[in-house]
C-alpha cells in the first residue's frame, strides 16, 4: 500500500513537472512571437522612415539625374515595406531576408545623404563665388560708368575749349560810294566784320562761317540758304568758307541790300561748326 502511494506521488510530481515545463515553453513561445512581432514592427517603421527621407532629400536638390535615382530607391524601399507588411512575424526566413534588405537600404540612403550634402556644400560655395563675381562685376560696371561719365565730361570740356569765338563784331551800313550811311534807308550794302580768336585746341581745317542779320522785326535778311543749329534749320544772310589754322583770323563779309530797310535794332549772329560763336546788337536811325 505504501509502495502504491509512493508511485502515485511520483507520478503526480512528474506530471506537475511536465505541466510546468509545458507552461514555461508556451510562455517562451509567446514571448518569442511577441519579440518577433515587435521586431517586424520596428523594421516597418524604419522602412517607412527611409521612404520619407527619400522624399525629403528630393526637395533639397536640383539635379534631375540624382532625383531620378532617389525616386527609384524610394520605390524599391516602399516595395520592400509592402512585402514586409504581408510577411508573418513567424516567417523567420523571410524576416531575415527583409532585415538584410533593410541594412542595404540603410547603407544606400547613408551614401545618398553624404553625396547630397557634398553637392549642397559645393552649390553653396558656387553661389558664394557667383555672388562675389556679381559684386565684382557691379563694381566694375560702376567704375566703367564713372569712367564713361568722366570721359563724357572731359569730352564736353574739350569740345567747349575747342569752340571758336568771334570778337570785335561790327555792322556798318554803306551807301553806293561805300561811305557809311547816316540813315538806314540810304543803305545799299551791309558790311559785317569780326575776328575769330586764336584757339590752339580747335582742329585746323576748312570751316564754313554763317552770318545772320535780323531786322527790327526779328526777320532774317535772307541770303537764300539755310544751315543747321540745335536741330533746326535757320536762314543765313551770308556765308564764307575759310581755312582755320588756329591763329587769329579777321573776316569781312558784304550783303547787297535788295529791300527797303527800317530804322531800329539789328542783330548780327555768327555761327561755325553748329555753334553760335558771337552775337551783337546794333541800332540804326
């Protein structure tokens, strides 16, 4: 009887041990399954994060070739993510394969991050150099404009310095005997005399001198021709071609009166090279 009790107790002990061991194995399996599930979820999160990083990188670069490469890698990452989502956590072989693929994606992504960072630094340097070149160009243009203005100012000064000047302008009304007329009504010839002063700055060469006589009404005593002055065509009374050598030159011109002249103020104006080089007013009774 005692032996039977001992045997029964032994069996109970063995059954209790086996039950406990089975429970521990079941718990271990559940823990492993939970660990596999968490590991799979972590892999999914990484795939999603890497796919998002590819999208962000494409917005930070302006290179069509690299953007195309990034797009292909992003599509591959998303495809692996879809495969992972369809894989059961218990499929150790497929999980192991996708984990290796994840390591490859991580390495490729790291390479693109370094490449894009290098390109961005290079672009920053190029932009800085471009800004410097633009600033230097703007400075050069400012200098050129300054030189052009200075040159234009100098040219204007030279042109002013080279302009001829008429002095000692005289208007004489002559009778038939070339004697001075006491009254303008007796005038048969208008005599204009003046001196072009010495000017070593002016270019030597042939010049056309235009003389314009205006009567008291402001009308020009017409000599039959016109010349250009300040974008206008003006009538002249007389003209004469001379050779100017830079030295003082005295001239006398005559205009035959063909109309009745009235008493009053007459103005003589002299023009050379498109400039009025002298003017004076005279009064006649």
